[in-house]
C-alpha cells in the first residue's frame, strides 16, 4: 500500500459528512451492541437501508463504525448486569461482573474500552500489511483442517472449568448436545424436535446466553433471600488504569489480539468462539490464573481485545476473497455489493484507493470507539446506582424483548426462560456455565466439518492425517491434554538429576 | 433419603435421566431423507455425546454417593418459584396480550419478589423501562415486538 | 323492489368500502419476511427490491430476517401470517417448491399467493481458474475415467445439489457430493483443492474468479457469451434459481394487484437495475397471473426432479 494511496484515502475521509456519519454510527452501534438480543449482525442489518442513500466511502465508514463499536458495546452490560450485549462478549462476564459487584465497574469499563481499541487497531494493522497473504492461508483450510482446529479449540473448555474438569466436561457435552437439536442439514433428519416445527431451526446462542447468564442471575438473587439484596458499593464513571498496569498485561493483550485476528481470518470459528478461546488462553498462561473468574482484569482484557481483533481479521477473507469471515462481514459484503464494490480477488488490484480507504476508516472507527466509549461509559455505569432489584427488573424486560427479536419467535423466549432456571440449578450444583456456551458454539461446526471431511475422504478418517495443518492441530491438542500429566512427572526427574 | 441426596447426586441423576430419554428418542427416529455417500448417519455424533453425558453423569453420581448426604444450602425456593412462574406466564402471554402489556407486569412482580418495597417507584420503573425498550427496538430499530390486540402497538 | 334497492345499496357500500380500503392501502408499514440471514444471497436482492418498492409506492417496507432450517421457518411464518397485505415474503425457488416435498413443513403450494417474480439466475458449472478442465466434456471424461471428482454445493435438497445430480444423471456418470455450502463457501472449497467443481449461479465466475465450463440455462448468459449452454451440447439440463415476492393465500385480490403493479414499476427503476447488476442477479419479471401459473408448474416439476437426488417419492 503506497503512501499516495494512503493520502488519497485520507482525502476521501476529509468529507465532513463522512466524519459526522461515522460519529453517529459509533454511538448507535454502541447502544445497539449494549442491548442484549440485538448484536452486531442486527446492528449492521438495521443500518443497511440507510447506506442506500450514501456515497460509497460514506457507506463504508458507516458500516465499519457500527461494526467496531457494536462489538465493544456488548461488553458494557456484560460488566454491569452479567448479560453479554453481544455473544462475542460472553467471556467478559466472567471477570467483568465480579469486578462490578466488588465496586470496580469504572475500572472494568476502562479496561475493556482501551483493550477493545488495541485489539481493533492491531487487527487493522495486520489487515493492512498482510491481507492477501493471510487470505491465501485461509484458503488452505478445508473441512478437515477446520475440524482439527475446532477439536483444538474445544480443549479450552478445560481452562474455563474453574478447577472442576469433570463438571466442565459435563457442561461442554451439554452444550454440544444442545447444538444438535433441530434439522440436520446434511441428511434432512429432524433431531430431538419431538414434532415441534419451530424447534426444527434449532436453538440460537443468544437466548441461551441471556438465560444462562442474565435470567439465572435474577433467579439466584431471588434465592438469596431478601435481606441480602443490599446495595453494593459502586464506583461509577470511567477509570483507565495506569500505564504500568497496562504494560504488565502486554503479553496477554498481544496474545489475545493475535488469536482474535487469526481466528477471524479462518473460517468456521467466529468472534464468539474467538473471545472465549482468547480468555481461556490468557488464563492458561497467566501467573494469576486462580483469580480469573473472580474479577481479574486480565480476563476482561483478553476477552475484549480478542473479540475486537476479530473485526480486522474477518475483513481479510471478505475483502480479499469475497468470502465473508463471519455473519457480520456477510452483511457488510452485501452492502458493498449493492454499492457496486465487488470484493474479491480483483479488489486489491483494481481498487487500491478504495482498499486504503477501508483501512483508514477502520482506524478512525476504532479511535472514535475509544472516545465515545469513554464518554458513554459514564452514562451507562450510572445504571448500577439503582437498587439491585430494579436492575434485575430491567434485566427481565430486556430478556423478554431481546430473546424475541432474534428470530421473532416466542420459542426463543421459552428457551431463555428455561435456560435461566437451568442456569440456576447448574450454579447450585457448581457446574461452570462457560463450557456450555463453548460446546454449543463449536458443536455445529465440529460435526459439520467432521462429516464433510468423511465425505471427501470417502469414510476414511485416517486420511485426515494427510493434511499437515490438521496433523499440526491434532498434535497441539494432544500436547494440551497430556501436559498436566507430563508436568507431574517432569519435576521428579529433575530432582533425581 | 437424606443420606444420599446432595447436589452431585441430584446432578448425576438428572444427567443420566436426560441422556436416557434423548438416547431412546434418537433410536426411535424414522428414516432420514438423505444419506450422502461417505457421510456418517445423522444420529451418530449426538449419540456419542449422549453416551459421554451418561458416563460423566454416572461418575458424578458415584462421587456424590461417596460424599454422602449433605444438608442442601438454604435457599429461598418460594421466591425462586414465584420468579420462575412469573416468567413462564409472561412468555405464554406475550403473543396473545402483547409485549407492552405483559412486560411491565412481569418486571413489577419480579422486582417485588426480590424484596423491593417501594411500589410507586417499582411501577414507574417497570413502565419506564418497557417504554424505553419499545422505542429503541420497535420505533428506532424497526424490529417488531408482539403487539397488543386491538391497539396494534 | 325494496329488496333489490337494499341489495344495490349494500353492494355499493361494499364496493365503496373496498375501494376505500384499497385507496388507504398501505396504512402502516409492510413487513417482508426474508427467510435467510442478513447479508446472504437472498437478503441482498430482497433488500434491493424492497428499496425500489418503497420508492415506487411511497410506503414503508420493513425487511425481517427470520432464519432457520434452510429457509423453511421464515416461509412457514409467512404462510401462517394474516392475509391482510401487511406481511409479505421474499422467497427463492427452493423454499417454496422443493422443501415441501423433502420433509413435513406447515405449508404447500396452496399456502401462498404469488405476487411477482423478479430475478432468475441460471446455474453454471465452475471450476478452479487453474483447473486442467476446459469444457464440460473434459470433466465428464475425467469422471468416467475414474478420477476422484467432488462436486460442492449447498445442503442436500438445495438447487445446487439437484443441479449437479441432474448433470450426473444426464451424462450417466457419478461423483462425490460435498455439501459445504453455496457461493463463497463453495469457492473456498474449490480453491482449497477439496472440491473439483461447483454448480451455483452463473455469477460465480465474476465474483470469485472461477472458470465456467458450461451454463445450465435456456440460452447463453450475458457476460459469459463464449461459454456454451448444456442444451447446446445436447444435454437437456436447465436449472435456474428464481426469486419472487409472495403473500399468504387469501390476501385480497385488490391488494395483490396493487403490489404486482408496483413491483412491475419497481423492477424498471434505475436503482433496482443498477443494484441487481452490482449484485450479479439477472432480472426477470413476471406479474401476478403469469407467476402464479409458473409457480404451480415449478412446484410439480421440482417434485418430479427429486428422484435424481435419491429421494423416493411416496405415491400421490
């Protein structure tokens, strides 16, 4: 990308309308992201009609601003009321909500805002310098390679099991089984639908998230008894930690950003899984790993930098190949196509100016997100000043509406309510809830890619090992699974020496 | 009975029961429409995971039995029951009566159930937050919520 | 005399109120159910249409994405909606004419009142740009010679699946079918070397840079003039993917006529033509009557096609 292309891009951005539109879009995206049940895809789909009347660059700026800010927006309710506003912020609830309950909401908001920006800008830089090369890498991932990648990703369940591996495994298995409900596309068979047509679509992750995290909290609060619903000490506002604390986290931030970017580039994983995996990886490598889940800032930093890093990563296959990296970029792809911009193998050659503009707009969108986020977090965190019971009431209103508008189906509201009561019972039984989400999200691509791989190899699973990428991931999986066992034997040998 | 019951045995029993029911259902399935050459039968993967669920449930159940019966923690089950019933009723009535009617009542009852005594503030917040959500979702985002019959909103 | 006067007045009253209702239609926003996710193939063209109709009718059209089960959930919702003209649906061929024959769904060919067809894309056989095949005959020869050929497309029962099965059947060969997905997913599969060819819309070459071996349309496609059709090569396989606007059965004729007329106007607007061209759709308009007949014919035709993909049809 040459300097003159960069300058031309900046020139396109000098349009005051473009800046204003992007600013508005950042605010709107943040609010929509913060409303559980809506999410990034909905935010983009909502704004799509408005793009028809804009010029190409204005539309691009609008879409990128919404994309980036909605991913960040999801972290706000995750911290304040234990409901992820978007599925990508599910992992932020693990440490964000405990921080809010301990009175550190302002600090938490500070951490996630800056972490999201860093993740977003990191992935943007990667996009700028390596998009075509990364796209070539992404193309290498067929069904077999993706299957191996997902098998590896499932090992992260171990890290979010809060020290109880058997129950964590139970939760993960429950998640996978839930993902199999519905019509099986590859065979047309109705699985576990018990004759109910609405169930043939299967479950959607958002009502499950709303139920397991938000409604279960409402029930748990009810179960605690009236006397203990006292007002917690809250710090509202927005506080950014000192640079020293940030520097101490540099490895986590880097690792999560890298993970997010690459998982965004690769097909079949998605932003939600990326943030969960980012969280799990950070926990596995951190010296503070026992504090994860109790309000450790490293946890929310890992989750939010990972999910915002997916934004740049998912744009790689979208722009370079015309293949959407995830559902959100699919909407953007549709919008670009309507504007006469055909992403794909020709885009980088034919329209280098436009490509540069996209990069610059992405950078501006991330910076705007930081500024607007800092201002709006002050407003949002005031919600916590209300008595806890009223906040829980608001959660109920949000849950009923949010789970309905996913697919305009009352079934999803039932799912949320049932997930809520199940979440309560599981929490009482000390079963970690995060692995359910991981199992659910990864269950479908796991099975689909396995069966596609079997079709391609004509039912010879051993042929999976012919792919070097697959072998690589299988080996990594074995290492991760066997490492705790190895660790037990190695120190003994050292003392003998 | 109390010598056997603790959270682990309950969990294990529940898991075992669920996996049994679902496994039976999966074996009873009718013919599938397609079986592409090379593809695994559609119930293979769910069944594998159901067996895994059963195995883990047994492990937890046995572990729980070994631990012996424990007095379950005191919980306010009455409040939980009320809360759950409220949400169930709200969901069942949402389509027939509309979101704008059902949601404020659900919120009001939930807040009351959690011990908040100030009825006036409760009512105000219930109506207020539902109205705000309605404006945001239906008017602004154009995502329709179930309408109140006769009023069309 | 009095009875006939009353009858006349009553008749006038009904006619007046009908026209009054018609004059008022639409009074509130019209919801258009799109049975796929935002940003997908159907969604993009649906929104282009909705935009154009909004301009033409001056009314508010709201797209609703109701996803699930290969588009059947949204289609079922349309079938179950009130036939008052305020709920419409934008559906491709498969959801309304193929899926009902594959599994029990709560709708069939009598559940809908077709309004208009707006696009009809022929499918094509595409391979990787560096593939050794130059024509469909090369591909068939390779298949006959025992090479491992893999066709990629959408879920079993989709038009991409049916098309490649029709081609295999016509030439008397067999190959493996990989249901990885349509459009971009199929292109990715081909480029990863996993699949040999795809039978998706003719836009695959333009959008993803694949090489087109043949087109499964009635005539050659604009932009792919030097690619022969299968018909020209003596193989009678014509497979297209069409998209249309539907209303629930029982919607008043007056409403349907208004919509159909508006649709006809909409497809001629500049914004629509440009948008569809950008989205690589081939516009083809059919008004209410013609589309109604066409739809019923397609419903029967696609049922007859199903044995080619191995579906046993129960005796009707």
